[in-house]
C-alpha cells in the first residue's frame, strides 16, 4: 500500500508539475523527503523542494555512502516518508543497492506501507520488475537483439516501464525504447508495459482495495 509517481522525461522544466504534486498533494508538505541522486546532480530539483517548503535529506549514490559508519544517513532513510529518485546512472546505482547496508536499507524502506516514492525521467524505469540499461547507448541494440535487462525495484512487480519513449530531440533510439517493453513483458511474463513521454507523469496508488493509475 504505497504511492508511486513516475515522470516521463528528463529536465527540470518538464518536471515542475510532478515535483509540486509529489510535495504538496501527497500526504503532508512537512513530511521528510529523501533525495537519491548521483554525486553533484539534482541541483534544480533540490532548489524546488526548498521553494515548496519541503524538508529533505540528500543521499548521493557512491561506495562511501555504503560505509558502516554512515549511521546518520541511514537514520535519514528510516525517517523519510517520501523518496525521490532523480538523475541516477544505472551501473553505479545498481552497485550501490547491492554494495552495503545503506543500499539494502533504501531498497527495503521504499516498500514500506504508506510510502510515497517519486521517480524522475530515466529513473522511472527502476520502479518495474525489469528495465533495459543500454537503450540509449547502442542504437542498434533492439535490431540485433542486444538489449540488456536488469532487475528493478519491482515496486510494480507485474510491469516494465520505459521513459522518453518518443524523444523529440533524437530519432536514434526509438526502436530500442519501443521494442524493449513488449520484449520484457513476454520474456518475464509481465502483465503490463508502461510507455512514458516528456512533460507528463503517472501516479499509481491503492484506493478502496483497488490499484489505480492516473496520468
């Protein structure tokens, strides 16, 4: 019983509405927020949280963050009622989750009852059971059967998610982004495939015993 917000594209300007909803229209504005990002990233997003009056802690994904002495950081995870994933890189992010106590705690914490978890742009892929990781680096990955899939958080355990499906800035990767979803659905026996685009977001929540989507 948790709420998930998935935005469809990168860039701060296209995600302002999603951030406003995440802070102001879910639970309480005063709820503690944990921002999970790559080192030195998410500057504009943090500034927007300040403007909205949110109280947040920062978790920069690195091997250092998984040290045993990072007690204060892990306490910030435990007290967070909302978690925002933004501007992470696949390989370091996966290594962080598997690399120590902080990553393990984060993975379990976002599954807690009543949690509110937001994913921005490419990070939205992590919410599903599996996601493709080379769709934007190998233009012919789908054509030659070279798409690589990784395990996601499985917060949506019967789904796979693709962000930036039709990117107006490039035509190099649309075969990868469109093909990856049905391929993952068939291979992993998933019920749902979610295509996301820029300047929009999708909300998943449970209400009255039902799972509900709203775009």
